[in-house]
C-alpha cells in the first residue's frame, strides 16, 4: 500500500463515522411486517386472544358439567317420585360413551372431525421435523469453535459480507472465510470489545501467528466450524446466481445477520416451499438498458417478442404485469435438482 | 377393538375349560434345528410383541434420523489464490503412457482432478478445424486410477519369502546406490528397461545416470538422442511392438522411426490389418484426421470424401468404419500387400516382388490398386503386420505413390514406438546367463507381456538388484527386490517430444497422494543430483532453448506460457528428400517367411479399444465399456466367424449362438504348440472363416498379484479371479519383432459353457429404416430432395388427404404433422437445448461413454449386474450389422413373415456396420413424463426432459414406457462397499473422483442422461454474469466435448445462428423412431458410405418394383 493513501482528516472522518454509526434497519426476512425489524419468534402471538378463548371454553365446560349434574339430580328426583330405578352414577367418560351409544350419527361426525383434526395436526408437526428456522420452529444456532460475532463485524464495523464470504458472487458456495482473511485485520487488532483477546487468540493459533514476536510460526491448525445452513445433497443451490445475477441482499435469506446475530443462526426454514415462493414472487428485470439490464435476458426477451409462439407465452407471463423467475423456468425441477 | 362374542375353534375348546395357548403355535416349532443357535430360542418374546417392538423402533429410528446431523466445515487456513471452492480449475497437461499420447486439459475441483478432456488449443491431437482435442476412452478414464487405494504407498523391499517391508526413500536410495556401485565395479551389465521414452528430460536423467555409473554418454542437440557408451544399457520395450515398422524404415530410409501420418490428406486410405482408429500408431491423431474427410458436406473436388479400404481378419473398429472391407486371413496379409505392390509397380514400371494370388481378395486388390494409382500423392497404405519384410513393401508402395511428404512424414516423424524386441530377447538371455548385475524396470510389465515370461522370471532371479518403478506390485514388480513406486501421471511433472520441435509439458494437478517419486527423479537421485524433477525439466528446457537460435530469448515467459498451454511448438524440420532404398527381393522373402507354416486355424491377437495392452486393466470404467462390436464387458474371448462356431458346436441356426443373460457362451480351446487357452467364443460377423481373434491385455493378476482394485473379479466363493485370460503367451518373436499372429492352431469346443456380460444382444437393424438410415455418397451427392435417401416417416390417417375419394392406407401424412399432445412452450421461447449426432463422423470408439461416466458419476455395476441388463451407462453405442435379407426382397420372394424376420435377424457373413450413440432423446412429447405417478420426470421449457431423483419412488413406469430404452434403474445402492470390488470409486479414496456438481444416486431411483444440465446451468450463469447471450459452443456436454471426431454437436436450437440448428435442419438430419411422434431433441444424420454397389442394388430393386 502507498504510504499516504489516506489523510489524517480521512482517518478522523472514518473514526467519527464508526463511532456514530447506526446500523440500518434490516429488511424483514419474509416481508411479514414492514418496518419494525424482525421479531423474536418466541414472542410471536403474545397479544392474540386465543388464551381468552380457552378460558371461556373452560368456563363453559364447567357450566355444562354442573348443569348436567343438576339435570341428573332432577331426573333422579323424578325417578324416585315415580318409583323407578335411579339413573346410575357415571363418570364423564362413561357419560360420553353412553351419549355416543345413543347418538351414533353425531358421535361419528364428531369422531370424524376429531380424526381429521389429529391427522392435520400430525401432518403439520411431521412436516417440521428436521427443519430449523422460519417462523414456527426454533432457529439452528450451534455453538462455534470461535465466538465470531456477526453483529459486531457486519453491523457495527459495517464490513461488507462479501469481504469475508468472497466466493458468494463467483461460486455456488458463499464459502467460510479462510483464517488468513481474518488476519487482514486481526494482525493489527488483537483485542475485541466483547471477548477481549480470548477469541482472537484462537485465530492466531489456527494460522500460526505469534502475536508477541509478530510473525508466523508456520504451524497451522484448521478451524472446524459447524455448518449452519445445511441443504440436502440433492439440491443444487448456487450463491453466484442469486448474488451476482439476481442481486439479492444476503439478509433476504440469511436474516438480520448484521443487527441481531451475535452467533450465526439459520433464520429461514430453507424448505423447498420457501425457495419457490420467492421464485414465484421475484420479478426478473425487463430493462433493456441501464443499471438493471442484462444482455442475457435481453436475448431471452427478444426471442419472446419476435416470434408468434413466444409472444403468446409473453402475454401469459404478463398477465400480472411482471415476468417472474417462475415464469422463466424457476419452478422447474432441473433448475435445482440434478 | 374388543368384542363380547366368543368363538370356539372346535368342540373340544367349547367343552373343556378354554386353554388359550401362550404361544401362537400349539406344538413347539423346530427353531433349534432351523437356527442351530441355542441362544436364539431362549427368547420369551412372542411374534406379535416382536412386531410391536420392531414397529416402535422403526418409527423411533425414523424420527431420530430426521434430526439434522451436525456438519463440520473446515475452510483453508490460508486459501490458495487460484482456488475458489465450488469453481473448477482446468490445467493443461499431457498424457503419455508409452502407447497413447494426447495434450489434455485436467479439470480439478478443490484440488482434486475429476475429469479429462482434449486440449482444444494445442497439441498434435487437436483438430484445428473444430478446435477440439481428440482423446480416447483410455485417456479420459485414467483419472480414476489416481484414486486406486491399492497403489504402492511408498518404497518397499522384498525380504525373501515373498513379503515386503516398507522402507523410506532415504534407506531405499542408500541401498540401491550402494548396490549399483558394487555391481558397476564388478563389470556386470546394468539395464534400464523402459517403455519408449519420449521425454527429453527423462532422457537427460538417463544420460546423467549412465554417466554417473560409468562410461560416457552425451545428450544430442534436441535432447532426444543419447549416445550410449556406458555400463548402463537403456533398453526400450513396447508392450505392443512396432519393431517391424521401425526396422523397415531403417532398411528403407535409414531411419529407425515410426513416421507421422496425416490421414486428413488421404483421398484413398488402405489399411491392411491395421486398426488405426483404435490402437495402431497414434490413434488420438489418426481419429480426427480420418474423420475430417468423412463428412460428405465437407467434400470438395480437391478434397473428396475419403475412400477407406480395409483388409483384415477380425472385424475391427477401423474395419467397421471402412467403405470397402475385405476378409483375409492373417497369413494372407503379406500377399495382399505384395499384390497391391505389384499391381501398382506394373503400372508405374517399378520392380515387382512376385505376389501370390489371394483367392478371396484378388478382385478387391486390383480395384484398390487402381484407386490408389488414381490418388497418387493423396493416398496412404498402412499395415498392421509387425513384420519387417512386409513393411518394407508397404514403404515401397507409399514411395511409388509419392505419399512421403504428403500423407506420410518421415522428416518430422514421431518419437513413438522406439522399442527394440531383439534387445529385450538378448536381455532375457543375458539375465539367464548371469551377466546382468542390476535391472531397473519402468513403465513395462515384461513378465505379464512377454511370450517367454517364464525365462524372464528365471533370469530376474539371477539379477542381484532388481528395481521396479511400478505403481503396483504387479506381475513383474512382485518378483523384483525393490519397488520404488512412480507417481501417477496426474501427480507428475513431465515433458514430452512426440515429434521434432514439438514440446509438450505435463504438470501435476495434485500433489502425490502417496509417498511416491517419479522414476527419472529416482535416477537423478541415484546419480547424486539434487533438486526436484520440476527444476530438472526447467533446466533441460532452458538449455535446449538457449542452444537454438530460433527459440525465444525470454525463457521465463516461454516457460510460463508452455505450462499454461501445455505445449510449446519450437520448430519443425524442413522437409528433406527421401529415397526408398529397401531391398525388395529380401523383403519379399522375409514377408513370405513371416507367414510360413499356416495351418488350418489361424489366430490373430489384437488390443481392444478400452483395455489396450493391459496397462489399464485395473480401470473399472474401461472394463465396463462394452466392446464396440461384440458389446462384451469385463472379459476377453475368442472372436469367431458365426459359421465356424455353428459347425464346431453342431448347431444350425445363428440364433442358437445367442449370448445373453439366459444364454451362455461356448468355451473353445485354442491350442498352439504347447500353449492352450480356453476362452468363451463370441460369434463375430465379419470374422474371416477359419481364423480366430483374441484380445491381449486380459488375465492380469492371475497369480494373485496386486494389479489394482478393479482388475479382478470375485467368484461365488469370494476367491479372486483374473478378468479374462492372458493371450500374450501366444505371441512370438520372429526376425527381431514381436509377432501377433499364430498361424498353426487347433480350435475346438470343450463342451463347457461360460457366462458373459453383454449390453446388446440384437444384431441387425431388422431393415427398420426409422432407426438407422444410410445411403451412398453417389446417391447423396445428387442433391435431389432428401426423400430419396432420408424419407420422412408417414402415417396413415382416417381422412381423405390424397383426395382420391377413398379413405385407405394411401392416405398418409408426415408423422411429424400428427399431434396428440399440447406442445410444450419450447420452440421460440427461451432456450431449446438440442443435440445433433453425425453418424458419418462417429467411429464407435466409446470415448463419449467414459467421458459421460466421469462427468455424471455413473455407477460401475460389474459383470454380474451387466448380465442382468442392469448396466448404468447413460449413453450407449448401438451397433447394427447389415443383413443379407431385406424386407422388400423377402416379400418379393414370397417368404412368410416369421421366416423373414428370422432371416433379417441374421447378419451377413461380411456385414456393413452401423454405430449409433443413443442417450436420452429429450422428447418434447416424452412418453416417460405422462406415466410417472409422482411427476418425478417432467419437461422444462428449455426442452430438457428432467429427472428429479429426490421425487422418484422407483415404479419404473417411465423406463417401461421409454421407446429408446435409455432409462436406468438403481437396483442397489451402488455407492456402498458391496460394489467396491468392481468400482474403486466407492471407497473412501475413490470417492474423490466424483463430480461434486452431480448428485450421487441411491437405490430405488431411475436415472438417465440429463444432457449435462449442470453444464447448461453453469454456462447460463456465466452468460448472465457477463450480461451476454449464451454463445454458441460455450456450453458442451461431456460427450460432445469428449468426442474425438466432433460427431456430437450440442447447442441451442432457438439460437438461429447455432451450429446445432444448422445440422438439425440439414437434409441428412432425422429423428430416431420419428413415426411415434415423440418429437425428440436429438437429431441424427444419415450415414453416407463412399461405395457404389449399394446404388446398383437399390436400382435393381426399384427396377424389380416397376
């Protein structure tokens, strides 16, 4: 680097910016609620009225049971007067069985509804087995060998995601940065605001850096990170397509990494339904010129406009006034499975 | 569900107190006898309880398995600058194993070589017109042997009782250097036995070694020729010898070399027993040069479509492609050459050699000679008979025709095939006489491949120090005292000079996996030189470049460019006048001598396209590639004329000789002198009667030697069995060259049967023109409407389309006009991927199959599964023989339908052959898609028939409904160790060869050709990132990139300027089974043969019609 690449004023300005930086509000992960940032999933539904509903139902149940008891007592009193045998004492289950025996069609209907309800519940439960992230299931947030803090690096220090995950726009893998990338900064910064020297020392151990003598020892020890985002082997997801061509913000899939993730976690469910929902909604730019134009799509567009068959297809695409990823084949199996 | 009703089993139960059996069965079951294990019967668990437990544990295990396992991910500590995880790197390198030579590109992923293709920019194997490097299946399959876990892990030395002790390089070096010094002082010979060395740096290393051990030797100017005056003799030995040719060139022109051929300049090409498309000479060069003259569209007045004559005994790959093929016996080969010679000499006034008549071929010889004379200077005659005399006569023919300087180049000859069989035989004698003190063996396996291997073995025992550089403890290495394993070629630095001034570099694509060292580096170490082999090569190049004035001054730039390109073209020698100086009289007598004593049966030995000389016997991909003609995998066998086999087996009909899953092959016994070989017989139409052909290169590891993971099969008892039988003992040495014919044999059936694995059992196309279409060049070049030779398939409809007021069978419309389906929006929308396959360019070599295997992780299943028709190849090469019977003819003769079909099934005795690569046709109206119950196979709007493995439930309806039979079902988890013995790609190391971009399929799913969708997606991504349309030719499938003759063209049919569209719309294009209306995206091009008779035949039938 040239000696005077930055002036003192520049450095002051940078320090001022860093001190007074307020992280941008991250876009909501799924576009559920606009503005207010993403919510902790555990707090979801705090103010919903269904608990009240349960209380009302329980109260009603108590009323029904006590009324039933009163009814039975009245009946027994009548029976006693007429000299008949008293109605036998029944437990709640016994009375349900008794009632069912007397009202077979109603019992069948209720039984069927209960059966369907259980099936649906079971299905919904089973569908979430092995799924992490999303709104309903706990996020996968494994402990990492080094307590790397994304909020600090990507948020407070505002380091571009692709500074470390540099292959995201070149390759299918975003890539876990190699430890030598860490050393670009941490050769100088040996102490952090949260964990002090403890975690940074682990990087030094991995790359074989001797901080006291400021030189590499040559003894390297690879870091075994725990993979957070695990796609099945039969899915061919390509980061470059989404980052370099689709120009999608990392946060769209990975959540508010820069504001809420001290420890990396899986934010979205990464299910196929989640994938293709986005493919269904995302519009492919039709701009023929300007920053959003792409010669590849221009050619595809030209083929659509210049031929009768293509035109027919194009009109179908444009029924909702936009061309989505799905319409260009984004829902086809072999786009992701091969 | 409980019920109050009681049922009694019988009256006894009703009357007595109910005795509910505690067990389900009243009498104790004979478990003890059945299981024989007392521990098992002690259980008190009833069957139902057991089932309950089973059900519970199954569901519990299922649920537990749903938990995502913790996956660790270990990035580089310091990432190499040029590696991006997930992005492939391609490195230029060079393949040379002593037999094949090619400039190649090696694809690596995260540092692992996984795929090999030809170098499209440089090298002698590159077709400058198509800008593709031609390679063959042996080369592109060689990547898998890198991950052979049975390779030697480091130097080992024998401890006497047949076992080995591992040693370190330092101690091995010390022992060997001491041994060499001692032997050198004793005055005994020290011999370095290698294959043909064409590496200037290796030659230099040998020279250094020779200087060190004693004597003086100098490297020549070009770094290639080394003058030997040392105690160390360097003997070169080619497993498949060309000594007859090189010796003949010495006698004819004073140069003991193998010439360079340029078949692209040959209007007439005559091969007498040389299978130049598969193994003879330098096939990677031959193949593309041959193919450029076979496309009728490229034919001009100056460069007409070439005319290919083949005289041979076995139907070889070259013979199958020939226009004119003539069956002769091996013993008649010299007579054919002499016949050609005399016919030409008589016309040109040269000396004749006294040709004798060949009854079966005289007419052809005269015709062939006339054509050669008409194409003087634009023809070539080659001969596969490894006999000096015959080759001198061949040289004389070519000299008379003025072919030297045009189709044959002796000035810029090759450096291949320098082997000296006489020297090897002398070595065997010297060893047995005790004159050899030390032998160092590199790249060859004489104990496997010499006819007198027993003598070699006994001699080897008398040699004090025997060092093998083999990567396996194979037949020869296992008898040596030390094994200093060589690195795999993908781990090695190397340089080669295949022709004067043409330097090729091989750079390692991976650091050595094991503790191995390249053999020239070992020689340098033992000479006391320091530094690694890379530095040595660099030094040699620097010296060579500075010594010549026409070489660049800036060495570093030249060196770096050479590494990048893989090739450095320094100079070519100016043509020098050549005069034929051979002694024809002597040659004629030698030639006649070489085939003297022919008996009733003659045996010809040949090498197969896949296995070659046996070097690649441990390559599972090559073992499973079916032979182009016989379609046999995992075996060698005796090729026989069907009529001969019928006679021996006392059968009457060809179909009784059928070999398949239910039909075993007859074992025949071939006896030559004291050598007996029992092998299964395969009827091969086109085989000369009373001759048999046997492939070399099989029977490796017959004594249990370690020759690699896939080189052996296991029988039912788990014992190791070699694959096929070794036929090298049938070779012999005569007149200083190895002979691959044995002329006095007896052949008989043993009565035993043998199970073989074939992938295709039908023989002919049954006269169905909707599958195979062919015509003649004369017919094609009339340029009449394509209907004359490429008729559209017509379909009778229930409408009066011909307006004759009758609705009958004559109301026909083109099949493509009839449509039952709603079209997919493929044409004119986005991309429309398609492929065009030129059946004229396709030679049937099978390089596409192995390229596909390597790109798409196609499973190897082994012979047993092939027998059950469970081969997993995504593409196959259908081979059809012509039949003497045609539908038209048969109907005219009034033959019954069944008899006619039966006759049409029978191939001619000397048939024409038709090769057709078949992969998924990606039908736009795909029958497979409509029957899949789970929509696992669907159509993309880019024209691809997509297969989604994770959705497939394995009903196999699609495979049943596929008219092309291209779908493959995973009957087993081929990925497991069960198949490890046939496929080393499934052990921990072998898995490194898998392409990480393609899913490894598991049991129970269908798979098929995806048209390399991973490449399509990658190509589209590259275009999107660059913001440009996809360039034509930017996306290649593995088969189209791997085709050495450019027969397969892939591209976008919606791109109006694409090459594939031009071909698919050309007059020769047709779709297979067009009449069924599935609208495939793969087009085939009608095969055009450069022959005349067929025309006459067609006219005859037409005349008969009228």
